C-alpha cells in the first residue's frame, strides 16, 4: 500500500506525529494501570465472607453497673433473643467478619516457644455459633453444649477443642486436603493443645486486607464481661423488622445497660470496602474522562494536520486519486501513528506498573490488559481521525492550481 | 512592551475563541485533577501541631518476640507495655512525658430525661494537656498530685458539656461515669488535630476522644484498651494483674525534649533502661529503641493513604496528557497566525519579540486556565466528598486553603509556559518571505 510515502511524509513533519503518539502512549499507561487497580479492587470486594450476610445483624450490650452478674445476664439475653419471633438463632461472640477489629492468635504444629506459628482469627462462640453465622460445616462435627466453657478476664487456659476453616487447614497442612486436619492436634499460646473436631468451608476474619483473611478458628468459649456482642440471624426477610424489636427488648430489660453499635452484616461489608469501592468509581471516571480528552485531542490534531495539507490533497486529487484513496491515506497514517503510540504506551504502562508495584505494593497487571488497551486506543484513534479524514476527501482538485 | 504583548495576547484569544477556550479548558481539567489530589495529600500530610512538632517525641522499645520482628523488616512495636510505660514515667528523665491509652466510659447524666451514653475516652497522665497544647474553654487539666492520689477528675469536650450541663461553665461540678462521680476540672474547646498524631495506631484520622481522666484511676478500675492490644507471648499471671505484668503492648508514651542534646541524652537513657531489663530476662531482641518527633512518626507510620499517592501519580500523568493537547492546540494557533507573524517580522519585529508575544499569550491562557482550574478543583473535591462521604474525616480533607488556590494558579501558568515553548519556538522560525508570498 502507501506505507512508504506515508512514513516518509511523517518523517518530514514529526511534530504532529510525536504529539499524537505521545498522547496515546501516556493515555495507555494511565489506562492500563488504572484498570489494573480497578480489577484488583473489584476482585477483593467480591470475596464472600462465608456467613449469611443478608440476614445477620449484631449489637453491643454495655453494662455499667460493676456489680452485675454477667453470666446470668448473658444467658437470659440469649434465651430471650432466640425465642423472639423472626429470629432463627443468636450467639454471643467477640467480632464478625470484616468488622475491622478482632482477636488473632498463632497456631503451631508443634509445641514450643521457638516454633513459628500461623496467625489465625479467633471467634469465641457456643454450640449455636455455626448456625447463627450460617457457615457451612463440611467435615467433622459442631461443639456440644457441654463442651462450652465460661471465661472471664481471669481465665487463661484455652479449651482443648476447635473448629477451623478450610483456609486455616490449607495453611497449616498445605499438602493435604482440608478435611485431613480432623482429629489432628495443633498448639495455641505456644504449648496448649487443641484438637480439631470440625472444618468449616469459609469464615473470613475481621480485617479484609490481611493476608490471613481466610484463616479463622471457632473456639468453644463464652467470654463474660461488661461489654458483649450479640450476633443475631433472622429468618429470611425478617431482618429489618426484627432489629428494632430486639434493641428495644434488650434496652428495656434492665436499667443499667446501653445497647449500641447495632449494624447489619451488609453495612459492615459496605464500610469495610468503602475506600476500595470509591477508588474503583474514581478510577473509572478518570479512565473515561481521559479517553474522551485523548479522543478529542486526536480529532483536533488530525484536523490541524489535514488543514495544513489541503494543497497536497488537492494535488493528489487532481492527479487522479479517488475520494476513498484519500480517506484510506489518512486512516492509514493515523494507524501508523497510533501503532507507534500503543507500542510506546505498552512499554510505558509496564514501566509505570513496575514502579507502582515497587513504591505502593500494588499488584502486577494481568497481561491481557495491554493488548486490550492497544485495541481500544487503535479504535479510538481511528474513530477520532475519521471526521477530519472525511473532510479531507472533500477538498476539490482545483485547489492544486490555485496559489492560495 | 509587556502591556502591549498582553493586549496582543488578549486580542489573539478573542480572534480564536474556540482554540483558546479549548486550551483553557484543557489546562483547567488537568489542573483540577492534580490539585484535587494534591489538596487531599497536603491536608493528610500536614503538620498537626506545627509550633511543637519537633519538641514532641514518640518512644518505641523493642520488647518483642526474638523470632519475629513486630513488623518487617526490623521495626519495633508501635505501642509500649504497662511495665515499660510506667517505668519510663517513674524515671522522669524527660522534660515532660505522657502515658495514655484509649478506652471507653458510660456517662450517666443526672435527671430522668437524659439517658446514659457511651463516650470515647482517654486514660492519661497529667502531662497530656500541656504537651499537646490542648485548648480549654473552661478550667484546665489536672496535676501530678491528682495522678498520684488517683483522684476522680475528668476533662470533657465541648459537645458533652453542651449535652450534660447545657454549655455552662461546669468546672467543679460532678459527672457520673460508670456509677461513680468525677469532678469536672476542665472543658475542652474545639480541638481537631489532623492527623490525630498522638495515637496513630488506633485510627490516625479519627476525632479526638470526648472524655479524659487519670491513668491511675483507669488502672485501678481494671480498664483495658479499646484500641489495639497485641501480645507476642501468652499472659503469664491471672486476671488484670497478669495482664499488666505481661508483654502485651497497649499504650502510647510521648516525651518532650528540646534540642539535639536532650534527644541524645534521652535515647541513651532508653538504651540503659533496656539493658537493665535485659538483665532481668526481658527484651530478647537486639537493642532497637526509637525516638521519632511528630512528623517523623507520621512518616514512619505512613499515615497518608497509599491510594492518595497512587492517585497523585496518575493525576500528574493526566496533566501531561492535557498539556500535550495544549501543545497541539498552540501549534494549530501558531500555524493559523503564520501570516500575522510573517507580517510582523517583515515589519521589523525581532525573533525575540515574537517569542515574547506568544509566551505572554500563553501566560494569559495559563492564568485563565488556573482560575478555571480552581473551580474544577472545587468540583473535584465535592466529587470526592460524594464518593467517600461515609468516612467521617472527609469533610476536613476537602477544605481548600489559600496555599492550594495559589498553587493551582502557579502550576497552571508554569505548565502553560512549558507547553508553549515548542510552538513559540516554531513561531519564531517562520520566515517572513514564505508568508508574504501567499498573502
């Protein structure tokens, strides 16, 4: 085709060429990395917690009368809640997935002070815990009611039984299927043995950006204290109706306590990923805006470039070039410029990504983003140049003979 | 001649309204994007206590696990244990010092109309208020005697004073917290350090606590921290006493030191203290004590969100795209005005004159772009508020001050001038003869 003449023409007039190519390159670098971040965050945000998010809510009961008998109060509360209409089950526990605050301890395969452990999130529950959270027990069994112990600030020893998530099992015994951890003994607090009696499919920890977010353990302990958290699971669809009822019931059942911090699991998730969701929206806006600006920029530069060459176009037409040939010329010229731009852009995008991985600990972009961005920018370029190129075809051959 | 160039510049802008507006718009959008992120970064990395920030030092001792640093690669814990905090406090080697931790109290206002409510509290020694220059509306903090005697005093903030005492001077009155009466010794004025530097471990952009009472009282009531508590080994003894004697970190210790000599002296003291503890079998890790002043500590803890830094990088690249657009538009304008330039040159204008004219024109466009850019920045910050609105501290991040406004205009003018360099150089290179032929 006419690549030869086009290239030579471009070499004579490098400015337009460099400007468009550079703009495409920088746009591509931004676009690829922004989309990479969007992808990474979206994947993060879509991870399931493993609990019945639609029907769970929780609240804190704060007793401020120091003489109160915590155990009696908690037992009474749980009975009342569990027997309320619309409530499926309830449990007293320390935290919920994605809450942002919680308890973690290290589990070891061998006892001893010098052994490296694995951090695991702890959930202190009773035998209703699994049903309340709605997690899936895939192997072994749940706790029995008589295996649950009351602890307070004084108690130090750890109960001898535990239920872990698949994430924990896979981290402790990476070469075996998760179920194989049943019956094994692991050690907490350096030397206290815990036998695993059950495996739950998934129950995320409280910290969504923690590398160990899939590692949790259910511990058969009720920790009595002045401030406790009740997690309540309602029958499907009853959550909003039941929430104020439970709050009122607890608040009016004794004068020396406050009910506070009532949240749904759904809101907890939203709060947990608030910044990620915002970043996704922000970056999407930037990518769209950037593409628009670059597109318009190319339209402008192409119009300018065409306007400068009206005499040349007129001459070519006078010498017999057809309208489609002129159109093809400009589309092809833009394609070559865009190609230079996207190749430069690919290198710039990778360089930018390497720097951001270094500096900000981001993830590397998926390889297919580069060709996807290249195709997008080729398309944007061609679309942008179409208008000016069409106008170029309308230049009359007679222009060649005029001196203006 | 300068005013003549300004006149020429303005008339040229008028003659090419579309091109000029596009240029102004391109610069404005680029500046808007950049300054929005810069504003947020500027506020987040601002100095919360500029007149004292190099006098206040945060103390870190490496009391952690011999097999595992608190934080890779070799960073000591960000909080101190009860044992170490109280020992350093008792030694009194610094000019001023404060030991504190975050906790919670339930306030029981008098009268049947007002229900009890929970208040974010800080359990602290007396030095807190003077060291951190906390503003008081009424009264003041307490003194060392109150600390030593475990007096039930409390400092409350303006909002709680409104809520419980109707906003009047409540110094000397009693406030019941968790069933016990505390004497109000002071009411805080509005206090909003950004970030909340004295406790970055538990929410660097949180509001400050609402209620403050003596550390000794809090310990006597066996109150734990409502912030982060981390232990690398299990608690040895039983109950709260066991917890106090453990290696769990849960409080913050700050000292006030003036000048390099005092800083070095204190560091030497810390090293000596750790040596003495090592003799008792504690501190198995190598010596790794740190003394960081406010800004050093903020930087060490990377208080500015990583996302902000990422956006900053992307925003600058965005500005570059906008500037490339501007260069193209300027080139187009120069080509259109080629005849004009040729004429001026033929009439005797030097290259320098042409250069000056077009640079000034670019400056005018930059100025216009900067002013429009301020509006764009405001829009951008409102957008941020909509996106991140649920975070309480966002309202403070989107305030524009004069520094940001001026920076916007300066950045716009500088960018416009930079973008204009190449097209203006091209303009100077236009030969008069080539243009006059076609006229």
